[in-house]
C-alpha cells in the first residue's frame, strides 16, 4: 500500500499538472480534480500574478510541489537562495511531500536547466544521497526523487539505473517518484527490459507515480510530454500499482497541451488499474 | 571503482553541452579547448547499438541551446522582431557565452541582456540603441510582473515626513531611461506577437528572420515606469524631474535630497517646486508606489 510516510500517508488519487492554458477553464468551471501538481520554480517569485493564481488554486484544490532544478546529483552545493524560496513556497502550499529529479544540472553555480543523467557509481550514490538528506532535513517534509529519462549512459557506471535509484533512496531515507514513462523511454534508449526495472524498485518507498507521453525519433525516444500515454507505459503502470498498491498518480502534459477535459480524461484512464487494487482510492479520484 | 570522478564528468559534460551548435544545429566537431568532441564524448559516454557517444552527447547539446534560446525569445519578443530572428539568435548565443545562467530559474536568464547589448552593438547593426531600449523595456516587464508588493504609504503618511526622512519604492516598480520613445512600439509588437501565437498554423513571411519594418522613430530622452496594477503590467511615461526624484529614492537618498535631484535636473523654477512636488507625490501615492524603507537595509547603507 503506497499511502506511506514518503507521501505523508496521503489519500491523493489521480492528479494533473497545473498549466497556464487551463487556468481559465479551472477558474470558470471549477472541475473536480483530486489534486494538482505544480512546478515549484514557476511560483518561487516575490509576488504578482503567479502567486495570486496559486492562492486561488489553493482555496479549492490540493497541491503537490514538483521541482526541476534541485539537481540532487550536482557536485556543487545548492544555492541557499533556492532552498530558502522553496521552503517559503512549501509553507504556502502545505504540500504533503515534495519531489525533484535524480539528476544533476549545474556546475560551479552555472545552470544548464536540463535534467542531466548521473553515472551510476558509488561516488554518485553517496554524494546524491547526502544532498537529498540535507534538503529533506531543511524542508522538513518528505522528499521523493524521480527517475529521469535519459539519452546517454556513462562508461564509469558500476550498476544499473534501478540499483542506483534503490541505493540512493535507502541511504537518503527518502521516497521515490516513479515515472513509468521515463522508465520506458530509457529502456528503449539504453536497451534494457523496462519491466525488470519496475520489478526491482523498492515498492514500499514509492510516494507517487508519473505517467506521460513521449516522441519517437529514428534512433531514440525523447521525453516530450506532448502525447497520450502509450499501452506499453500503461502496462508498466499496471505492474507498478500491483507492486506498490494504490499510489498518487499524476499525468504530465507539457507541450502541445490539449483542452483541460482531454488531459483530465487521459489521466483518469489510470482508474482502470487503481480499481483493480483499491476501489476506494479510485473512488476518491472521481 | 570508476577512474573518472563525478566532478570531472560533470565539468566535461557541462562544457560540451553549453558549447554553441553549428549553423545547422549540430554539435561542433571541436571542443572549445581544441580537443576533438568525438574523443571528449567517448571519454565518458558509452555508445549503444544505434548511437555513437558523440551522437548521444549531441542530444543534450541541442536540448540546452533550444531551451535557453527559447527562454530568451519568450522574454524578448519585441527585440527579436526589431533586430530579426537570425540576428536575435546570434545575439543570444553571444550573450549566453558571456552570461550563462547563474540562477536556478530561467526567469532570470535575460537579466543582463540590455547592459550587455550596450557594449555588443554589432548584433543589432543600425538599430543598436533602439534595440537596447527595447531590451530594457522588456526586462522591466519581467521584473514588474512578479516583483514583490509592499504595503504602500498614504499621502497623509507621506505628508508627515521631512527632508531627512527615508522612503522606498514599491519593489515591482521599474524605472527605465530610454534614448528613444519606444514604449508604444514595444506594446504594438507584443500585441502582434500575441495575435500570431493564437493563430495556430498562420503562415509567416518567408523572410521573417529579417528585422521588421518599423515606423520612423526619432531620438528623444524618454523616462518610463513599468508597474503593476491588479496583476497586470502597465507602462507610464514620467517627466524628467519625476524620474530623477524616484531614482534617488530608490538609491536610498533622503527625501530632501531626492526631491532636489529631481527639480534640479529638470530645471524647475523655485517658485513652482512646492506645487509640482505635491502633484508628484499625490500621483505616486495614488498609484501605491511609495513605501516605508526596509529598516535593515537602511541601517546597512547609513
């Protein structure tokens, strides 16, 4: 059962990412949505419309924060200003847990603004886990790390990605945001069996699951979040739910964003799998 | 144990990823330090059955540049139109080489573009000064859009102050000094941009990478405030005296000195000063621009 200490024992069902093209629909129609995931960085401002919009959302909906720039795997220390702003936002949203990516993206204070993959080495395990632990201690809420989709593998790697993920979360004592689309994308790009990954993940630490679509190119797959979820990804999701139990699930759709109803309907397809394991959670999501 | 450290991998990869692309959007064959990029990639990235180490690194190289160029284009749409998209992209690459992102958020990426452009005018050719002005206005929009808002002082509260008092300005208020009166031009270009964005599939001119045709604009010192009302950003022209008074307040000068800076610069006759200053502060109080100073900051600066 994935109502656990890594998601503050929440009963969150199926959520969708809060995106600007949907604001008008949300405020005028007030659709029933179990929760919204926000990109933390979009609201770490001093004032103005972003925070005003967020406050209006918070009046009616549950919000969970998801970050894109904590870079747990970067060797240089995080920016204190970043952490301070993030904590201020955590207090504003009351997010029950917070997630960011198991990746790196900055060196010596210079940012690439990308989710760059880590080499799966013991050195990276230790450094990354230490940073996750520090951030979790500072924020005083559970932190979940998300597996990223990747296009490059490192000659230095000493273990598989799933072994690396498990080692980091055990040492950091944190949760996992399991992105089954990212597992699928990486499995094609790195030629491994995606179900082996899902089966190996420490199910008791999974705080949340991401589902999404992607784009196929001739020689690789790119994680673009601009398509519906494909069947092989649903299969991975079904297996993850079997292993983890009903888990807060979120559909990401970030580019070529269709109508709110279309995105919401795509997300709610997850109910098929949640229903099999926990009808009460599927019901909460309706 | 691996032989290459995490730190070495991250430095090598960041340097490669942030190396500008070729004109065809491919990764360069040569790294900035002269090494073969193929060898650099192979030193830490493993190939697979479909992609070489170079090709795998190239995916990240492209993603980096598409992302940062896209972010600048989003924040400076009028500048892009004024100098043309081709020149804008070249300018952006030059700017980002000099000022790569030092912030966790892309929101701050263009913070130094206007000042950098003043010393790198060749990117904007004959429209260099105009381009700097447009960049200043567009960056003022970004700052005004999500800047903090403090409780403003009322006119009655301001009236109790004397020349030695200190004030502060609303943080979202941006003061912009321009060489050209380009605020209306920027507003029109933003409207056009918005219209194009909502007309999906609209066919643009074949040569829309070229600078746009603009109405003739003559140089004229122009003073502008970008500020926020009800979560929307507006531009307001200021006269020279107002601008210099507000700028002195923002610089932390005492009220008397700030007013003196404004009326002297604007050469306001002594007899007109009391009435004019009253008019200024009445308008600013109504707009909510005047705030109490941050005491900690005041103590540090005095």
